[in-house]
């Protein structure tokens, strides 16, 4: 055998060895993921409910609280529209996976899903898409009855949540990824933080949420608060989580879903920018927090597809259900619910998932607009971060967009079906609300609870029938 052939064989052997080591390494890493089939998840959920039923004082909606069809007119689809929903050809080369975010806090079983997203890999249009499902969306849940969609996960696990989405919106979801919020902090910190544009009101609300997290964990209530006033702010993992949990600012949960998308986009952008070593570090920290029913081969296939598409963060598309103009916000026993026109929302969702190459800005996506309502969380002295010349959080007036389902926005009349809202007349305009000094005196007894008084740690007092912003179901 010639020397050249020997060298070639040695090189091939080395390449095969490297490839084998890489495959073993990847599969070893993926082995840290918790694998739970949909049937197993359903058994876990039922077992947990049997062992620990919901406490009597936990706010729940009775299954017969109202009838969706009686409250909101449901569109009658034409034969052409129904055929469009059922079209199998358009589904080729489009992958949909349900992403579920929960806060288990050490509990067994499945808690109510705090965040629900349909992640779409649209290979036909070379787009990555995320559709946020509002947790107050009121839908028929198989075997449960009509209720808020976030009850499906706690009642039957991810499988029941998938069935609820598929049956109502004519999708064919079969795969899910469930993550705990602890993972969120780990990822952001492993990436060295993310930078988000924030208004002064958002900073103040975010600090309230951070204080609530600290109280929940038994930490110093003021640990890790944001010191910047506003502008482009670099956030740690805990600060980014606090930002994503802001609810009572701007358009409530509508703005909240937009903030979540902003952070997810920043994470994606940062991940694609860092080197291979840091990517592996992030993945290693991420995997133990993941539960899924996908195989290793499927995960590798998806990761390879997404990386090969080369989609940058600015091209990620975001959508939300219910769609503006096709729902009615109301309250049941003091709890906010969103009553959708299901067929109309299904059509709009299909248009986005299977056809859209661009999308208009969602109502509430201008997350910095709103009025801050002071709580008892002291704001630290500001850094030199720039403050915009006109901070939108100083204005109590919001653009004429979708109403906050809680109905707490000042000056807005009662919403009408379809999510529409009537603007107040000039005589009804409220006076301008001045925000408090962002750097209050920390010695002020009104801001710092007296010894023996734990205060609320920045957590809003939860009225009967209302969910806490920080302590999730």
C-alpha cells in the first residue's frame, strides 16, 4: 500500500472517530432531558390531582359559568374556508411544536400553564414564527368543559392542552416542550445577560416583580433591582424574568406576551452570536429544565433545520390568539376571560402559520406605554443610563388599541364584543397622572415596612378570584 493511501486511511479513521465522539457527546447531553409521553403526562396529572386536589380557596371557573356560543357569535365558515382549514398540502414542510412555560416551585404533577406558545418552523417561507396563546382564552376543553385554556395543562398535562388547541383551531400538534421558569434565568445568565429597551414605568413595575421573586425565594427583597431609570438596559436572568412577568402596566397580559417575545428574540439573537463553547454551556444548563416527548433524533433534526435556515432575530414573526377584533373580554366571578370567535380565530391563525411572510405590529407591542401605580418596593438610585426626552410611561393615555381584559385602564369605557373599545369624550379625559420620583428616599417609612411587617414584597395584593402576578397557580 502506498504512503498516500495509508495517510488517507488514517485521516478517514480520525474523522470517523471524531464523528463518533461528537455523536456520543450530543446524545449524552440530550439524555439529560426528561422524556414524558403524552399518555404518561396524563397519568401524572391525574395522579397529582387525586393526591392533592385544588385548595378550596383557589379561584376556579365553574364549567357552566357561561356558554361561549351564547356570549359571542361564532362565525359560520363557508365550504371554501372549511376546506382551507383542513387542507393537508399546506402543512407540508411546516413544523408546529407547543412550548409551555410553568412555575412548578417543587410541586408534583402539572401546574396551570403560565405561558403557551406555538413555535412554527416554516420551511416553505424560510420563517420562524411564534404564536402566543393568552392564558385567559376561554375555550371548550375536552372532558373538562368550557374554561380558561391554562386549566387544560393542570387537568390533563400537555396532552390535554394539545388536544384543546387542535380541536378548537384545526391544528395537528403532537409534540411539546415544557420548561420551568428557573431555566429562563439560567439561560440569560449563561449568555451574559440580554439588553432590552425599557421605559421608566416598566423599570418600576419590573422592580416590583423582582422584589416579589425575592420574597418568594426568601432572599433580600431589594436584591438585584434595576438601577437604571430607562432606555436600553442590560438585564440579568432574574431581571429579565421580572420583566416578562409584568402584568399591570399598559395592556396587561397583551403587553405581557409582547414583552415575553422581546426577551425570547433577544435570547435567540444572543445565542446565535456567541461561540460554540458558550453555546454548549448554555445548552448544558438548559437541558435539565426541559421536559418533552421528542426523541433525540427529532431534536437534532429540528436544530439542524433551524440553524440551516439562517433566520436572524429581526425576522422572527410574532402573533397572538385571540386575534384583535375577534373576541370579547369579560369577567366571571371577578376573573378576566377572553371569549373568542373560534372559527374566525382559527382562520387567522392558519393564515399566519402557513402563509405569512410578515406581520403587522400587535396591539400592545409598544410595551413602554402605561401608567405606573406605586407599590411599596423602593427603587434604587438610578445609574447614568439615558432617560428618553419623552418617556411614554409618563402619559396615562394609551393608543386606541385592544383593551386590557381586566378593564383597569383609566378613561376607557366598557369593551364591546370583538375587542373593540369606545374612546372617551374630551370632557371625560382624566387629569395627567404624575409618576412618583424614581429615586425615593429609602428612609421614608411609607416605603419601607416597619420591623415585623413583611409588606407585600412588591407583590400586588390578590383580590378574591384574581391570580397573583408572581405566585402562579
